[in-house]
């Protein structure tokens, strides 16, 4: 009996740990679904080799959260397996129903079903998330804003870090000369080699080798920009990117007009 209770307690604590880690990852800028997936993967040791994992391992705060989850996950899984084995040690088929295998299996199934229902409850999820966010806001220095939701990081849009090198097309030029917004790319901030951070930089700001740019845009556009080199070929690719962005905007306007026409008046 005591072993089954211990097993259920271990599972409850594990659920709480994963939920706290998921909320903490969300506050570092990951989306809610991605945070939950990465937290569960790290805790169970299942591994995560998806492209999104790069967003975790390259971020120091997220990396510490994942490392702690891996450690706690190993302890939790060992404790759960030990409790599960002990739950059926010393069982008998005698007259004592409370010590029989049938009773213990019944108690275990009921407990797991209750935990599953609680874990699936959206109301419980909202309440627990609200409590965890308040606790993290009070006792940690994590940013509480879910930037993935604010920036609508879906349908191919991402936030990416861009380390500027000497041969890059961006190097040694002013933002107003680069006209990145015409490509559908926004510069959210620039981190200088000395650690100075420029938030929402303006047009006269120079981009120098060694700078780290925080860019928002479509994944394919940012990937192309990362490969772009200085010179005439880079300028040509810039103009092609502008033409591509104009076509995308035209398609979006057309889709919006069609959606307006379909709406009942």
C-alpha cells in the first residue's frame, strides 16, 4: 500500500517539475507547445533531435533548465520504477483483500486514471500555470513574456540570432542602407562585442563584424540572408529578396480581400 502511494507521489512531483520547467521555458521566449514538448523530452530522457532543439541548447538559461530536468528525470524514473516493483512485493492471494494483487492493481489503476484526468484538465492547466508564473515572477529573474505568442512565431516566422562576419553582406553598412524591412526582415536588437545591447536600432546604426543581430522574419528569408556575402552577388540577392517579399505581400492582400468577400455582411 505504502509503495503505491509513494509511486503516485513520485508521479505527482514529476508532473509538477515538468510543468514548472515548461512555464520557465515559455518565459524565455519559447511557445507553450514547444516548451511542453522539450520539457517532457528532457525529463523522460527520450531525447529531442528536432530543429527546435537548437533554440534550447544555444540559450544559456534554457540549457540550464534542460540540464536540471535531465537530472531530476533520472532520479524520478528510478524512484518510480522502484516504487512500482515494491508495490507488488509481498502480495498474496490469501483472504486479506487489502494485501492482494487485485486490490493493489485496482488502487494503482484508479490513482493513475485520476492523475491522467487532472493532467488533461484545461482548467487545472490554467490554474497551475497561473500559480507557477506568479511564483517564477516573484522568485526568479526570468522574463514573463511569451515572445513566441506575441510575435506569432508560426507559419514560417521565427526569431533568429545572426552573428555578423567580415565577409557578410551586412558587415560595415548602416541599417537604412540595408533596407531589410523591404525583404520582410525586422532588426529587433544588436548586441555589440563588448556586451552593449541596442534595442530597436534605428537607420543610422552601423552593423559591424562581431555584432550579433536579433532578427524577425520568415525562416527561409533569414536563412538566405545568413548565406549572403558582400559584393555584387549579395546586392543582386537583396533585390531578388525584395521582389519575392512584394509578391508575398500581394498574395496576402489578395487572400485578405477574398476572405473579406466571403464574410457575411
